[in-house]
């Protein structure tokens, strides 16, 4: 009968790294997805605000049709945009609503509003 070799600490830990890796990968992927969602929400806020600003400026100078066109100039169709433009006294107001994307634009779960106003500057 062959002699048994002594069990070392190193032998008892064999495979531990693989088990820990398998356990932490889903947590890392979940964290990456959460960070990506935060980036998309922030980007949607930025797009909505900028589109509303552009729309209000164009509407104050040229009117309603230009307002809607200027709002959609820099926003792709995947963002599901809606625009409301109109004069309110001496200020032309524009509100741009974008759907909040879930992990990528096109799969949505809420809405973000961007609102802006510009002083009326009609061209003659």
C-alpha cells in the first residue's frame, strides 16, 4: 500500500478562485447594467434640455413648424420624442418629452421633460 502524502493548506483551497469568480460575475454585470442605465438617463436629460432650447429659439424667430423641426434635429427616432411649442405672452415656450430608455433606446419605461423659453424675435 502506497504511503499517503500529507494534506497541505494549498490542496484544500483548490478551486476556490473559480467558485468566487462564478459568484461575483453576476454582481459585476448587474453593477455595469445599473451604471449604464444611469448614463442613459443622464444623456436623455441632456438631449431633452438641449432640444427644448433649440426648439424655443427657432420658434421665437420663425414659428411653430420650425420649432418642431429644430427639436428633432439632433434626436434620433429611437428616443420617442414628442414636442409641444407655443407662445406665452412675449416668450415662446417649448417642451420636449423623451421616453427614458431601459438599457438601450427603444425599450422605454417613463418620460423626461425638457422645457425652455425664448423671447419673441419675429423676423420681418
